[in-house]
């Protein structure tokens, strides 16, 4: 069964901390992985798309890494801020799908308190 | 403004009623997707369309139907056969390998 798993399900940290969100997947042949942010009651916003040929992708304070051999991706958030509070989801096209079919993890709900 | 719009924001369904959720995009994307999100769950794919007049079932298509008569529109009908329709419904379109999402419609059963 193709699966994407995210740990932890929830994370609460004080402002300023650096933190890591984890994503694991069952298909080592994926060709990319995407990280999204979701605010309560809203749609998803794409944060980073990392290709299988890349090991890392950076955008501002966010850095995503991808290790296909171990079936893992991490999203690193530097110097966290209260505005980073949201649910973060990872998604990948498992099973060799080239039709844009994404499989999502359940997300990590992040709270950054002042 | 380019983007994806979904309407209504909230929708109430009575027992035995069919309801239709609207999804429109002006991004000129060929591929569009419908996902369902339940509390504490990841998104699950209902239907997707790669091109006008063509669509395929996703993982949880039972009780749902779609049409793709125009490139910019991909409406989802929740039929009376869907016994547990209460959820947050998200529409997306794709350019390259990136999916872009609408704001969602929350469906509630009266």
C-alpha cells in the first residue's frame, strides 16, 4: 500500500526556535515531493517542490531535503515565528504516477507561541 | 487576478439531495483535481481530469460525479449515494509538477 506518513502530528514551540518536520513515504521511485502549508479552514499553499534529482530546496527560512533511498523528506524552518503557525502537509506522486496524482500525509500542526 | 475559485464557501445538504460544488480557474491549466479532507486526515483524491471532456476516478469516487465541459470549470456533484458527505472539499489545478489549490468548500449535512 502506497503511503505518506508525517511525524509528529502536532508540534508546539516558542518563537525563535529552529524546527524540523518529518515526512516518510513508501515509494523510493518518486520523482518529486511537495510541501504545503494549510491555515485553518483554508486551501493549501505550495511551499516547496523538490525534485528527485535534488537533495535540497530552499525558500527564505524554509529548507526541504529529500532522501529517496531512505524514503524520507524533512522540512526545516529556521527562526520560527508565530505567523508560521499552520498545518504543514507533504505529498508525493507514489506508484510511478505521472498524472499529477498526489498522496498526502495527514500533516503536522505547528503552533509557534510568542 | 489569476487563481482558483470555489463556491460556495459553505454548503448544506439535506438527506437524499444532490448538491454541486463549483470550481473555476483562470490559470489556463489543463489538469484539475478534487480532493476530500476529513478532520485530522490527509487529502484523498475523488476525481481528476487531465483535459477537457476527460476525467478519471480517484481513490474515493463512489457517491460523487464530475464533468469537464470547459477547461476552466470542473464541478463536483455529491450525490445522495454518498452516505457520509460531511467534509472539506478542495479543488486544485496543476501546472508542471506543482498543484495550486482553491480556498475550499465545507459541506455539512442537515
